[in-house]
C-alpha cells in the first residue's frame, strides 16, 4: 500500500520550515519486457522481487491524490468481468509484447513465418518501443503517448549520427502497433490507440529520391573482377574474382550466395557437348548474435518464389566446373556436398605494418561474410578501376552513394533484359515474388520489342589492363588459385 510521509526542508517561510510530502510504495522489479522478476528463478510463479519507490510533492493534497491513485490500481471492483478487464489493462506493455512474440513462435514452427523475421520484430521492440513503454500499463497508453513516441522516433539519431531512415521508423512503429492490436484481441484495451495517430507508412520504395538501380556494364564487371584477381596493386584473390562474375551473371542476393553449398550446383556433362550448370537456390545464411555468440544462422530464402533454379552461361558453367572438379581443383572440399561454395578468409589480417596489402589464406570451413567482402575486397577493387564506392557520412563530407554488392544483381537483370530475355523469365531467375516487381524495378531497361529468348549471355569482354608496378608478396603467402595474370 502507498503511504505519505512528510519532512521539513531547509527552505523557510514566515520563520517556519517548508514541508515536502513523499508518496512511498513498493513495486515489482521488472525485466526488459516489463515483466516482474521472481525471487526464485526455479519458481517463476512464486514471490516477485520488489523495490521501494517514492515521489515528492509540494502539497499534501497532491500527495494524497497520488497515493489514492496508486492504491486504487492495486484493487479491482465490480463484476468479475469488469475485474478481469481491469486486471488485463493493468498488465504492462512489455507483458503483451512478450506474449505476442511467443504467439508468433507458433507460426515459425509451422513454417508460416521466418525466424529471422521474428528476430527482427524483437530487435525493433527492444531498441525502441520497450524503452518507453515496457513497464507502462497497457490500458494507460493513450493516443497522445503514441504521438509522442512517433515524434521521438522521427527525431532520433542512428548510430551513424543521422536521423532514423523512414524504413526504420516504419518498422519500429509497426511492431509497436501490432502489440497494441494483440492486446485488443485479448480484451485488455477496447481499441488500438495507435490507430488514432495520423501516420501513413504506405510509401513505395521507388519513391525515394536515391532509390535507383545502378547496374554495371559487362566491361566494368570484368574490370572489377580482374582487379580482384590481382593484376594491379591489390592482393590476388582469383576465387573472389570468380565469385564476382558468378554474382553478376546469376543475380543471386548476397545472403543466397552465402548460403550456397557444393551440392547446390548441378552439372550436366556429355562427351563432345559443353558443360552445363544449374544453381539451385535453397537457403540463406546470415551471421547473427545468439546466446552462444555470433554464429551462422541458416534460413529459407526471402519468399516462396526465391527457391529457384538459375542456369549459368556456358562459359561460367565451365569455369565453375574447373573450380570444383577440374584437373587442378581449387576447392579443397569439393567432394563434400554440404561444404560452403565460397570460402571465408583466415582471421590473420591483410595489411603489412607499412600498409601494403597482401593476400590472406582462405578458411574453407565457413562461408564468406558479404559485408566484410565488400569492405575489404570489393570496395578497394571499385576504387582501383575508377568506380565509386559507398561510404558513410563524415564530419567534412556527406555520405557517398556508390556501387553496392546488390548492384551486381541489378547488373544481371539489366543485361538479361537488354539481351532480349522476356521479363517473366528474368523475374523467375531473380526470385521476385511477383512479375510486377520486376516491371516496376527494371521497366526502363526492357526493349520495346521485348520477347526474345537470348537467355545465355555471352562471355564478358576482357578489359584493357595497363601495366602496374609489381607487388611484393610475402614468401609465407600461398597462391591458392592458379597463377597471377597480367
């Protein structure tokens, strides 16, 4: 029960000390979701931890009003139905957030929701909504509280010092509203207060001023690939040069490429006939933080149509066969069906003390993290051939929008469409959920006389390579993929 205690302050009025009135009560200690923490973890239904809380008021009337409010919140009255409704409304937002996430776990087990989607929901709740509402009674959340929360979201700064992206605000607001909707379904509140906030999230991605595919030409792809292969000042990574060609001529997403295993490449060979290869996209892999530390998490592709076969051009099929099963096999685990198709690198650095880069031996036990690949290998190659690379904002310069890894996917789509391949076939190869998405994204590159079937793109042209000073390679570095060209 809450009670009032008074004390004399050091301030005096008319020769007498001025009194202050403290309202004192005990409340449960709550976790990040606003749920009471049990004294004995083995008995979660048992006694809960509590702590003393107090608030100070200048007058007794204000203190008594607050005391009565707190005491009234501890009791319910009226019929059983009203009492149950009051009890449900007194439960904190965090309680319903946890219950909503638990309810979605059923969908995950049934295959109706991806685990990574559920993980994202929990991430957005913990990062935004729970910081404001975790311990607040669900029935006490009013539309004005929702408006204040939204105002904080749109002004909040990200870790890069910029305001949150519209997509981040949309997702944070969305999961907040879904928790409130869940509370409505369970009769904790009569209506969703977030519905009475004027905030429209239905904005097409293409409406962003800076959203535009930036495909490369076949010659530019060849230049980047050649730079990564080590024909200039950069260290030699011919395996990754092959991977860049593979991405540009298959259109796979980064997480799909990371999820590829040796068994996903189906080769068809016959005496006297060219080697053919089909890539079967079956899974994705992402490196995420788990209770056991950062680990690779396997999941399904983005949508049902993302599980797909993609035929390789004949020249690329021949190179992939040589990579896995040629006379000079490059992949040391090509006989293992579940081995990663592309390797990571050993964690032993890539710079000399003097700043000169050198090749790092591969780690064939795990796939390549594509974000790391962009920063350490792809980005230097872009700059080496004169192409822009993406960079965050600094104190003296705005962010740079350069070539991204995803632009290799755009490259595949645009080259296929401009070669005359029907957009519906390109949509299937890309794994788009609808043909409309393909049209909306790449409509400007579809020839008016579209309808051809030139689905096997020609081999890219060899770029003109200028002579470059030789790079000294340490004697302990093993060349893992053929000879350096150039």
